[in-house]
C-alpha cells in the first residue's frame, strides 16, 4: 500500500512540472510574437532658416533611438534611418528693385508718375548713389514701357474700333482726359524724357475726330529673360548720366539651356530734382 501511494505522488509531481514548463514556453512565444510586430515611427522635419534663403540650406529628420529587447533566444530590433533633406533652392537672380532707394538713405523716391525725384539736389559725383538711382529708374522704365507699348494704360471700348491704312484695328480710349494724341504723349513723357522721342507711339495710338484709339497689341514677354543690372557708369554731362546695363537671359529658342547676357546703354536725364528715363530699350 505504501509503495502504491509513493508511485502516485511521483507521477503527479512529474505531470505538474511538465505543465509549468509548457506554460512558460507559451508565454515566451507570446512575448516574441508581440516584440516582432512592426510600427511606423513618425519623423519630425526641421524647417530651414528662412533668413538663409540665398544659400543652400539643409533640413534633417530628428534621430530616434530605439533599444532592442532580447527574450530567450529571440531578438527583436527596429531599424531607423536618418534622412537628410537638402533644399537646393536658392534665391532667384531676379532681384526685387521695387524699393526706390536701395541704399536706404532716403535720397530719392518714385514720384506719383513713376519717375524719380530727389529730396535735394542730386549728388551726381556719388557713383554708388547714382547707380542705385539708375537701377530704380530702369525698373520703372521697363514697367511703363511695357504698359504703354505692349498693352494700354487706359480704359478701352472694345466695341468701338477704327482701322488704319494697314488694316490694323484700334480700340477707343474712354478716359475723359484723353481726347488727343498729345494727351497720351503728355502722360508718357512724365516718366520718359522728350529728349528721346518714342516714334512707336505714333503707330500705337491713333487720333480721329476728337477721340483717341489704341492698338493694344498684346504679346508675351521673352520667356528667357532673367534680370537686368546696372554695372557701371559710362559717362555723364551736366544733366544726363549714361550707364551700362547688362541684360541676362537663360537661353534662346535655338539654345534654351545656354545663358548669355547683353550690355547696352541706359541713361537718366536730370531736370532740377526730377529724373526721367533717357536712352532706353525694353529688354524683354
């Protein structure tokens, strides 16, 4: 009887031991399965310094460190990659010359028409100041030449037209203050000097029976034009300063990827404290 009881107890211990080992093994397997699950790790991008717009800036993701866990004989790991985001965009070469006085000294400003005016008598012996004024006036010349010769600065009645001898169609200007070709010239020569008459105006505007008509010939800007910069002073007289302006282009129809530049003469005519556009050609 004692032998039978002893054998029963030994068998029970063995079964209990096996059950515990099996349960522990299942738990380990469960841990490994959970550790092997992948998850997306958000990456935080650092914004480039907005003040560094004229130079290449580098933005990189925030590095996240993950510690791997080893359970039994199984090891789970997550690999993270640090990504560098390089912003190769640099400031366009087309600089904004809308500020009338890039020197910031307040020596001159645009008047209500678009010409330049000095607070005091222009310091024509100050090359830096004169080149700054020349650049500002050149930008104004481009804007106004485009408005007057490519489009039209006035209100038009598109249903009231006349034609010239070549069959070109002109549209009636409806502004009350424009009743003659001379009125158009008066407006134009508020920015441009009459020392350099614009003969194109006679083709673009037509006076008939007390009314003025505009050709309003639209065209696209030269798509390869980039920027124009005053690079030096050629010469000057008592009332006119001649500059070299360099017009930059990114290519041509024949060679669209070959940049080039052209140098021309631009001048500004000084009348007391007011400066108007002298020798000039629209670069685009």
